[in-house]
C-alpha cells in the first residue's frame, strides 16, 4: 500500500515540459515543485526505518525466548 501511494504521488507531479529547479539556463517560471518528491523520499526512509526496527525487535524476542510464536511465548 505504501509503495503504491508513493508511486501515485511521484507520477501525479511528473510533467515532461518542466525542468528541475537546479538546472541552469532556464527561466524560473517553468520549474517543477520538489516538495512532493521530498515528502515521498521521506516516506520511503521512514518506512525502511520502521521495518528495520520491527525486524530488530523480532530478532531480540527470538534470542530471549527461543521462539517468535505468540502462543508459546504467552505460555
């Protein structure tokens, strides 16, 4: 779901007739807004960090209890 939302936002702001803001030699009226791309890049980084944190917690639970099955840990 997260990947599809990121792709949707990236495609929705894409326009082949505009230039990137740092491209030299063009007027300032025909530039793309970089904010949506920056927000989606931030979403990718946060998603990766969340996944890494959850994986670290699962690995720690496995080391402490010997299993990751909820029923076995509860018993």
